[in-house]
C-alpha cells in the first residue's frame, strides 16, 4: 500500500484554540492534519477553517496510523481540553512525535507535568509550553528596552483572578481547582521571563474559594539569580487585574493590560504609552502567531521548555503554600 504524503504538523484539538492555531498554520502555508473528539467540534472546525478534521480522538487516530503503517508528522501542536493536555502529550511522545508545542500549563496538575517532562527526557524529545504572552509585541519591545537600560533592578506583579466570574464558568472536573496553574501562571511566567528566575522566594497564602480550595489571597517576595528583587500579590476575593511592572535604573515599564506597554521615566510622574507594531497581535490571538512560527521554524529561544516548566512548578507550589523558609 502506498503511503500518503506526511503532513508537517499534527494539530490535536478542534475547539476555539485549535481553530486559532489552524488559521495561523494556513497563513504560514504549512500542511497539517487536525484531530478532534466529537463530530460536532470537527464540523465547526471545518466551517471555521475550511479544513476537514478527524473525529474520534487522538488515541483512535494514532492507532489507525500505526495500523496503516503511516509516518507521523514530525511536530505536534496540542490544543486539547485542559484536563487532557498531559494525557495527549504523553500519547504523542510514546507514539514517536519528538517536537511538541502544548497549551499551558502542559498537564492537568504538577504531577502530570512531571510525567511529561520525564517521558520527554526518556524519548530525547522537545516539548514546549504555550505561554503566548511571552510573544506579545509589548514584551518584545520591553526586552529591547531592558537591554538598553542595563537590565532589571526589581519588578512586581499581580495575578488577581475574578473569582465572581470564574465560579460560574463550566469546566471539566479538576480544572477550576487547578486555576492558579492553568491561568494565573500566564502572568507569573511572563514576570519571570522578563525579570529573571527566582533563587529565593518567601510566600504567604490565605483563605480559599469553593472552587479553589488551595487559596484565595497570595503575597510574597524574593530575589532572582541576577540579583533583582521582586514582589507579588493577588486577592481573588477582591477587585483587581493582571499586571506586571519592571524597573530599571532609568525607567518603570508597566504592563496593564499585558498587551500594552507603558513607561515612566526617572524624575517624572507622567506615564505614557509606547507605540507598538503588532500586526499579528491584532490579526490573530495575541502572541499566538509569533509563538507558532517560532515553534515551526525551530527558533526555540523564547519558548518555555517542559524542563523549565518543571522547575517553575517548584516556585508555583510554594506560591500556593506558606513558605517562610524560601527556596
């Protein structure tokens, strides 16, 4: 039997995020095969992208490829449901896919992330976590300005979640209980991406919510490997919003919202917005185009590796718990 032409990418997930990735792959003129679970989801995927997706789930699709003797795509993008991210990634790794971009945080919980990291190392594979905010035009601009300023001296961030809204959202079992990992780490990953990775951290947490028993109020501080000091706070039972502020000897750079970059100069109280060239951020889900292109082209420098995510999980776990002794 003659084998079919192997597509460049395996796209797992035909929901809203999968559709977003598909639009970008089409823009990049990449051949890909899409796999979804339900027929209705695949039909909507076809209507939105013009691409026929395979229903039945990734396990069934992988089995059929093996039975037919078909070669798998060299790369996979996993945009499955939050509770299936780790399971699907492990299936792809064990089936022979060696380059994977999986939506954040890479698993349902820390244990699944550790399993993915272990399997990735075993298979000598490359797995990256889809923290798309690293690729914002605002972040790219700030990176350049920080270099000009001589580096970061301190930073602070807030990851307050709107608890009154989230409690009404329907999610698969276990997802909302892991909301900190699945959502708040977008902000924390970005803060550490810009400001540096902690070498010391002292954390405090208090309270709980019916859907998030691990905590409701968080605060803490620490020092990065480069010597920058940082602090954070979040109160999920009070008003607030995401935000990051990066300080240098010359400027304070403000991300609030994260898509925009504002600046305050030394000796001034005036805050002004920095103009950005963000054609892709306005045409696609912000950060997704640059993230996908970097993965496709093998330009991995700004992507979060599974090994990096595993190390970050040590910090994330401490943020969720009181840790007066630090790292």
